[in-house]
C-alpha cells in the first residue's frame, strides 16, 4: 500500500540528510508509491544520453535531479521562514489543513 506523503508539488523544502544537506528547493515531482520526491537543484546526477534526431535530443552528459526520500526533507514555513514538521488540523467544516508546528500558521 502506498504511503501518502504530506508534501505537495511546489512546496519549499529543506534537505536534512545526504550530500546536499542544508539546501532548500521546490518540490517538482511527488512519487507516493516509493515515498520519494524530486527537489529542484538537489541530488543532481549525470546521465549519459545518446543523440536522437527524431525526438530532437542532443547527445552528451545531461545533469538532472534524482528522487530523494521524504524522510530526509522538512517543509519550510512561509511565515516563520524555518524548516518545521507538519501538523494536520481538522477545521470545523471537516476539511483538513496542514499547519506549521512552530508558529501554527497554515501551509496551504
């Protein structure tokens, strides 16, 4: 059964572990089946590609982002500008909302 990550596309995250520890970036892709995300400018890998004139692809070494596990990142609050954990609150009308654990403001 896939894990539903609390992170969404375009969230700002802070990397806690790995070679890119301390960097911040925007979430580009969420992979819930593997509990991984792709963060802009983090976990860069080099991919050797072959030229393909039919698809307009030039050959050479291409750098692109690789997935990173969601446990190795923390969301950055827009209000207090710190990395924090996510608290889930249920509002009076039954909707669920992600809030900052440090300052209590909404992350959505």
